[in-house]
C-alpha cells in the first residue's frame, strides 16, 4: 500500500508540474502579435483630396531610418474597430441628453463593417455595447439609457480600454473620447503613465473636449471668505483649482491625440460637437493600415520614428510619426 501511495503521489506531482508550466490566459494575450506595429496612414494630394486606390507595393515604411518589411496591408475600405467613450460623470448632467444625441448621430455615419464598442465612465468604466452597424438599434439604445454617476476616472478608463480591450484586437483601431478632460478619481493610472501607454499602443485617439465650468459652478453654492468677503476659488476633488484643472485636462487630451496620430477637437457648442463627430467619421474612412515587425526587437522603451513614403508624386502622407517599443511588444518566438 505504501508503494502504491508513493507511486500515485509521484504521478500527481508530475501532473501538477506540467500544468503549472502551461501558459496562463494573460500569457496568451501577450503572445498575440504584440510586436506587430500597426501604422494607420492617410494619403492626400496637395489639394487635400484623398488618394484611396493605392496598393501595398506603393508604400515604403521606415523605422529610425531603416526600411522595414510591410507584413500586412489593409486598404481604406478595411473596417475599423471603434471605441466610443462617453464621460457620464456628474459634471455632464445638464448636457447628457445632447451628448447622447450627438453620439447616436455619429454611429449613423459609420460604415457597415465597422465594429463599435461603446463605453461610459464616471468613477468606474462600463462597457455598454459591442456590435456592428447591423446592431445599430441595440447600440443606440444602450447609449440612450446610460446614466450619470459620481467621480471621473479618465486616466484609468483610457488605459483600461487600450490595454484590456484593444490589446486583444488586431487591425485598424480608434478611440473617440468625449469628456471635459478632468480626472478626479483614478487610482491605477496617472497623467504621464496613461499618455505613455497610449503611445505604446497602435490606437488612434480622437479626444473631443467640452467645458463644464458653468455646470460645475451652478451645482455649487457661492462660497465667500467670512472675514474678507473675497470669493473662494472652486477646486476639484483632487484639490486643483478649476481653471488649472481645465488647462491640465486640455494638455492631457492633446497629448493623447498627438502621441497616437489622432486629432484633438474642442466642442463649445452642440453644433460644433456634431461637426467634430462628422469629421472623425470621415477621416476614419480614409486610412490605410500598414503593419510590420520591427527589425530592432530590443525592448528599450525608447521613442522610435516612423516614416512612410508612397510612389505617387506630390502626395502628402499622414502616418503616425512615433511609437514606443516596450517589453510587451517584444516578438515571441514559438
């Protein structure tokens, strides 16, 4: 009996050892072409008219001056995966219905094969829809029934979508963030780390900023200094004066756009918001997708310069200009 028990123990020990060496789900996520760099590229002529009939052989791609092999190519008709991200924190209460209407109208402008992810965030991030234009009714209903909440975890939300959702999706990707830009409750990410992780991704980010100063001040009682009678300056939940917080928010949103190849928009009216959405929808239908494995696989976390050329004379190329190669992008050899 002792011999049989010992033999059984050995077998069980070996099985445990084998399974403990199997890759976890998170390991598998990291192994999905994380080193494949996707470069969304828009090409126009000198009159800003789109050139949409180019082929893979018309493009050349360089990283830090060294030509790279274009691994895969998507023409302008290839679909985008688009994350529409709506700030539904308390400061949006008075504008939420207009925000919803503009967001729903934006979905009508997407192409039939584009995939749509819709998120709302306050203190917490919520994924409320995932579908295509064929599911448009359900997606729009999800937006229509979204509610406001307390807190604004902008840095956490942006990074979570980039890493946890887009990190598992290939092809052309874009994130459209509608927010005032003020973060008050993020606990996992900072301004700098959130921007850097965005630069390490291959997602075009289009922030649309709107101002909520009037809404915030209207919701608060007037505060005065009891001795001097001077007005006390309003501050955010993090103790930052409102004017400084809005400037900080603008800098953050501009940094996301500039670091990923997207475009920053400021919408001071609902009409301008609708124009911003229309401009983004138009631009997304004009991008080629170029992908390559960097020859330099050193995970040095340094900024690398990207240059794209085409065989068409006098063409204007608008690719993403830089990205950061980190350890997660290092190519895994099977």
